[in-house]
């Protein structure tokens, strides 16, 4: 008999972590693009590339946050913190680390029991 080692909550946690990190990386790309546009005055190519990428990942982060908030049964404060963390650069990673450390991503830390075969 085989047992699945990946629960739905573990998948939610993984998706949340990936999207939170991607959102932070897209912020970095957008900030670099803004540097070249406004400081180096090298045109707006970086902003044209990273603007839509960041916007798409931002929306994905908001949707994934609401999805995980529901599945992990976050309270209003935790949900609001998750959503607000998408506004300042790199705060999605800070929130993700905090949520992981405090158990708010809803993953059971106990090892899965293996079924015994007779």
C-alpha cells in the first residue's frame, strides 16, 4: 500500500512559498528597471518588461494568499498582513518566513506514519 507524502496543505505551502519568492524577485526586476529609467536615463525598456511581470505575479500572490488563508484558517490579522506584505518590496518573503516559523502555513510538522504491511 502506498501513502502520499504530499498533503493538500503541504502543496498550498509550497505554492505560497514559490509565489512569495517570485513576487519579491519581480519587485527586484522592477526596481532595477526603474533605476535605469529614472537614474541612468537609459530608457524604459526594463520597466516595460518587468512592469507586466510584476503585476501578474502580484495578482497571483494576492489570489494565492487568499487561497492559503482559507485553507490554513488564517484570522483577519494574518490575512491582512499577507496582503499588505505585497506592497513594500521583498516583504512577501519576510511574511512567508514569519508564517512558516509561527506555523501559520498550516503544515503538520509530525512525520507521516508509514503503514505496516503484513
